[in-house]
C-alpha cells in the first residue's frame, strides 16, 4: 500500500482520506472487504466497513453515518469520505483491503487527517474602557489566522493591539471621533471586509463621572471609619460613667454604715439614762 502525506480539511467541509493498493499478479477484483480504523489498526475504533460480493460488481455503496466509500475498487482505490468534518475527526486512520486470497490482504500505515478552522472575519465593533477611552476591534478566526489590514482610515499611526484566545484573535485601535473604520482580511477563500462608523465625541465627562464616583466612595469609606471611631469612644465613655457611678454608690454605702451609732455607744447611752436620778 502507498504511504500518504497528511490530509488537511476545513471544518464543516467534506474530506477524502485516500488509500490505494496493488495486486500481484494484476487481476480483476471479484469480492472485497474494506475496513477503516481510527487511532490504531485492528484495535482502534472501527469507523467504516463494507463488503462487495461476486454477484454485486462495482464499488461499495454502504454508508455509516458521515462515513462512506470514496474510492474506486477497479482502480485499486478504497478512499474514505467524511462529510461535514468536525474537530473530533482529526487523527490517524488505517485502511485495510481483503481480497479473495490471503496473499492479497493489505493494511496501510497511519494516514493523518488535520482539521483546521476556516479563515473568517467575525465582527468589527467599538468598545469603551472604564477610563472612557474608545477602541475599535476587528475579530477574526481561522487556522492559520488570516492577515488583517485596516483600509480606513488610510493613515493609521498606531500599531493594533493583538490578543488571541483559542481560535479567535482581535486587533484593536484607539478611535477618533466621526471616523469610519474598515477591517479587511485576505483569507484562503478570498477577501472579506467589514466597516463601522465612530460618531462618539471626545469628552472628559466619563472621566469626571469616574472621579466623582471615586470621591463619593472615598467619602463613604471615611465616614464609615469616623463612625466606628465615634462608636468606640462613646462605648468607652459609657463604661467609665458606669464604673464611676458604681464607685460612688459603694462609697455612700460605706458612709451610711460608719455614721450609724455603734452598739457600745447605744449601751452607754442606755446605762446613763438609768443612773440619772429622778426629781421628787
């Protein structure tokens, strides 16, 4: 069997993975069995299989989902056709042909299928940052990424800022007021362009608004701190007042106790009263 170079296909397109063989001695094919595996021969995932008997000349006509026979048996070609290619179709494939005799059974080496994202201009839009700056962004996708050109305005002095996330990439420029911007890509399927007009005027209003909100936030934070400090001070002062009141009450209680006549004094007063003679 022939060793084939990797096959490349775009997403959502149809792909054909070739596989050819040679018979010695060359003779017409009466019956044949075609097998295709993915990842590994014999033990890998069986993606397609068909059998052509002696009483049904021609090619295999069986289809299995998105897989079908894409070759020509009389021409020794047993290619596999995959419709509506997805990212999961990428990988290694192995083909096998089994003819009438065991001498004419062949298994191929791995044939790689590469899947790429079609080059496309996704969108052009204008965004405003938190600082009030306006930027125009051209978003593209594809593998490889297409070449991006800004055709309007004609004189752009600033290099675009490039950001890539997965298969998506963006090119951004600071915009000027009342200016039309056009982004163009030169992809494999031709050129594609999108335009957008920036009517936003340069203004410091947004900056002032941001500063105003910043000041409000700062004042709010300062007020919260002052409130906490005042609350703590009032709590401490209240504690001192409670302690002073408690101490004053204790002192008054002691004074009452000490000023009350003692029992000895009361006894003396009582005895003196008994010794005092009464007048006749």
